[in-house]
């Protein structure tokens, strides 16, 4: 039998310390333990982006004239493990001590990165990328699974907003570090010891990246986790490590996704929305060029509007978290994002496209935050690893599908538009609309996002009795010792 909620709250209080109102760290982050975990995420995310930049640069340098193929192979090695091993990794995360899992993954990534400066073949780079992704695939769901054990329930939305900032806000920082390291390598390029230790542009980046993961491991090692109850530790120990036991736990995770309306809504909503939103990545510049007749500066303005809107949306969701119904706002945000994209892609005027793309960003920003918060609130501790692993692999697959399908659809629709309407559809009053393939594809992507919102809304309505309030119930303090 699980201990009373008050005991769980006491264990959390003992682990993270006092939560006095005048303590700014705890007022923002919910607890000192989560603040330390967030710092670890910032360092880890910076290392991830820096390593990715360096790996792509190294693949291009040693490709022997086949840069595109080499980069595709390396990036494929970063994607492939998720398709086949992500859910199994979730089972391991649910069974093992999550703190130890994160420590082993950080040290393992550091060792691989320290070896990468001496890799001079595409095969070696692909193998290293594959191993790095396996460690990352274990680290990410372990981190997501412990967040609700470190943060009070009324701070989960803020916690997930901070997680988004840590994950994606570090890319420009990593790019700046990569540029500085490149300049530094040029300065010492004539020194003999530079060649001995492979301290060229990529080598320096790999060494710094490896040190960042060792620093992450040190930070995580110093975090005090709330301890699991005796009953939960015994239950975890009874888990079977045979193949049949693993398959049963895999099935449990997928069955929970299928039958729980909130978890199903988040998975279906996020995955479907990613298909629609992911199509923008390869099509945005084409749309600005063909439809708006703009240039690179105009495309950068569109990207700025999208990024600014997303940041504003995430901040708004965090500030208003105590007054919003996340289960209702999640599908509504999807519908608004899809509708805004439909209006933007229907316009040929930059002054309309830019503010509408900002609206898309404002609605899309909270989607990730709200979805992850709903999962944190509605998934028990013993299932979180499997649920988040399933979501991450589903989103990864949908991103790849969108990136691969969007250019093909655009070309197919180009041919259909030319054959059926001579690239223009007549309206009333003799006005015609230019309909190249890129616009038709973006219309389709906006419809997909709206459809994702409708699916999520239907699923959430079906499980309306299972909704949790935004601020009720103490945080579950069940975590790994």
C-alpha cells in the first residue's frame, strides 16, 4: 500500500528543503533540487548541440566528396535507435535507479566524445553517433520521469517551460561556442601538439562537449532525490529481467497510452501536430521566395516572428498556469496554431504573414509545455519512463516523416496545380489565387494541425472525469533513492 499523501509531501520537503515565499529560486523553480536539475539540463543541452554541430562538420570534412550522403548517414544514426529501442529504454528507466541511469549516460557520452577526435572514418562516426543517441535516449525519459518528484504540482507548467528553454534555447549558445573554438584552433594550428591531440576545430568541440557531460554528471550526483517507499522498492525489485517480463511491460505502457484518454490525447495531438508543423522546416524559405517574392531577410523576419511568438506563448502559459485548464487549452492551442498557419499560407503579403506566424508561434509554444505537464500529472511514477519514451519516439518518427514527405508533396502538388488550374484558382470578381505546390502543402499542414486539435479534444472529452485540476493535490514524491 502506498503511504499517505502527507508522508509523500514530507519526503519531498525533506529532500528539497524549505520553501519560504521569499526564496527566489524556489519561487521560480519549485525546489532547489529541480533548480540543480535544470542547470544540468542547460549544460547537457549545450553539449548536445555543440556535439551535433561538430559531428556534422567532421562528417563533411572526412566525406571524400560525398558530403550529403555522409551527413545523412550520421544523422540517421542519431535517429535510428529511437525507432527500435526507445520503448525498451523506457522499461529500463522504469526499473532502474533513474539517478544512476543519468550518471552512467553522462559519463558514457563523455567517454565517447573524448574518443571522437581520433575518428577519421564515416563508419566510426556513425557508430559513435549511434552510441551517443542510445545514451541520450535513456537520459531524456529518466529526466522527465523524475521532474514531478522534484516539483510541486502547481509548478509543473513552469518547470516544463524552463525545460523547453533549456533544450532549445542553448542552440545559439552552442553555435557561438563552436565559432569561438574554430577561431581558437586556427590560432594554434601550427603547433605540433595540436596535431598529436587532434585539437582542430572539431576536436576542441568534442573535448569541450565531453567536459560538459562530466560537469552534468557532477551536478546530478549532488542532487538529493526523494526516496521511494519501501513497498515501491520491493515492487521494482520483483520486476523480471527476462524477455517475457520486458515484453509484458512494453505492452503495459502501450496499453496505458491506448486506454487513458489524457495520455492518448497528448500523444496523438503532439505527434499529429509535429507532422503538420514539421512540414514548415523545408518549405518556409520556398514559400517566402515563390509566394511572397521575398529574400533571405524576409525569411529571417518570418523565423524571428515564429520564435518571438513561441517565447511569448511559453512565458504566458507559465505566468497564467494557476488560472488555466490545461486539458482544455491543449487542443485549443493546436486549433489556433493550425488556423493561424492557414491564414498565413493563404496570404501573399509579408505584413500579414509575419503577424500570423507570430500567432502560430504563440499558440504552438505552450503545446509542448501543456502536453508534458498533462503527462507528468496523470502518469504514475512506475510508468513514466515507458510513456515518455513512447512519446519521444513517436514525435521523432513524425518529424522525420514530415521532413521527408513535405518536399515530395510540394512537387506533386506543383504538377497537379499546373495541370488542373494552370497554377491559379479563379475567385469571384475575376480575382485569382496563386496556388503553387508549396502553398497547397502548407494548407494541408495547417489542416493536419487543426485535425490534431480535434482528435485531442475528442479524446479529452471522453476522459473528462479523469482531469486533474491545475493546482490541486500535493506533488507525488515517489522517486529513486
